[in-house]
């Protein structure tokens, strides 16, 4: 089994699941797989993937894990973990096939508080099986050698970062080895987004909310108001906890226009996940100044395909303007000499309850190639936001 525990996922999957339960318990959604490289997969890969997905049915939260999460996740109530202990993945709900061009298609449809939990495990499985079927073998000594150089840079320059690499890891074992080394050697590693490894290595769990939270609100309440309502609802659930707001679901310019003074003061900072980081720093600090807020009290978390060299450049640019931190994923858990998978699973449709019509979900981005949604709906979203 590649997924040994339900905690082998990102923290924000649980925080978002609970937010759906609390505010939208009848809402339903479909998550769809996209390979940005349009990889051609084999039948052998597909058979292995289906076998691993079948194993997900055996994954369950243990009593030990329930007690750990209850103690270490104060913003999620014990009742959520007790519910999660009864949750089981249902492989029969996952539609997996290769199309005529042998591109991989995966879809899972369920109540949103459940379907959101499938995303990260499925991506991690796809990434690991792809390496197996291509005969890629990681060299442990080489991995640690590369990693040690990155850790030296972080330690020397006091570069704060978190490990964000579950979904596109080379393998479970490689991620385990990397986090073990970070725990021992990286003085400025602030934690990991992976709940299982946080428990194993006594590290802080990191994360807040994903694009899907804003995509759901955009589909249900309109693109113009999506950022504002999504943040208000997040505050209604978490009362100021988990205070890093994701900025780029409908472009950062629209986010900054929507950002109210109350929200700007209440949220600890913003996550930048696409676009030109230096331009974003200037725009965000200008917006804080416009709202009468000292930007040096706020934080930007950068998470867009980072390596440590790029992170150092960004940190230097932030100096004296705003605090910064970094979520580094693939560069930590899949820097093995083999080309990492460029894969995502995004919310593609949703409805408020079973009796409603499905509404398509859209994600714009500060990187044009990362737009998600049908061409027609993307154009409608761009028009609605006056972006074209």
C-alpha cells in the first residue's frame, strides 16, 4: 500500500472538509485530474493505479491518530476527528480510465466534505506509480547530498520554509527520508503540510485553505464576490485561526481589490501561488499601505514551484517591506534527477445540494497556462471580472 494512513495528506484537506461540514453540509462536488504535461500512460500503469486505489478502502484513522490530532489541532474539534475515524474511501466512486490518446482521467464525485479528502492521496499515488512503471529508482545518497546543500542555504540565510511536497512526491519513502533529514538538520524548517509526518517527527502541521474553497464560492455566489465571501466564511468557521489567505484563484489583482480593511487586519497574511512574486510583493504592500496597515506586521507565504535559490531572492526583496515564509514541495520530495509529474486535481463542478443543478467551477491564475475550467466558462469569468 502506498497510502498507509488517512493522515498521509495535507492539513488543509481536513480544515476545508470541516468548513464544508459546518457551512455547506449538503454541497456536492466533483474533483477532476489534470496532467499539465499531457503524459501518455500505459495499460500497465492503469492496472497498477486501480489496484492501489482499491487499497484506499482499507485506510482508516486509528485511535492513536485521533488522540494526536485532537491534541495538536486545536482549531478542529474532536467531533470532526471522531467522524473521520468512521470515514472510509470508496474506490467504486472513483472513475479512472485512459482516453484514446492514453491520457489519464480520474474523477471523484461526492459530498464536498468527503470528496475533498480524495485529492492528495490520489495525486501521490499517481506520482509514485508513474516512477515505478518508468523504472525510475531514486538514489538515497544523492537525495541527501542535494538536500544538505539546500539546508545549508536555509541555515546560513535564516530562510524559513515548510515542506509542502506530498502530492507530487517521488515516493512515500523519499518523502519520509527527506523530512527525517529536515527534522535533524534544518534549523529554519517550520513544519510540514503532511499530518502523518508531522506526527511521526513531532513537527508543526502547516496549511490553511486551497483554491477549491474560492472556486466553490465563485460558482455558487458569483466571481465578483467570491474572494470576499470565501474569506468571511472562513472567519465564521475558524474565528481568526488559519489566517493565511490564498490570493490567486481569480488573479491577485482581483483579490487585492476585494480585500477589505477588516480582512486585511484580521488575516495574518497572504499566500502567493502563481505569477511574478516580486510584483506581488509590491502590490500587496501598496494595498496594505492604502488600508492603513503596517505591512511589516504581515506575512507572505510563497508556494509556486520554488527552489531555495529563488526563495533567497524573494526573501531579500521582502526585507524591510513584509515578512516572508516559503512552502517548498516538489524541489524537496522529488528532486531525484527524474522529471517530476506536473499533475493537479481541481474542483470542476459543484452544487449546493442534491436537488440543484451542477455549476461549473473555474480557477484563473496569475500564470495563464494554469487556468482551470472549460474555455466558455473561463471566458465568462474573465468577462464578469472585467479582465478581458
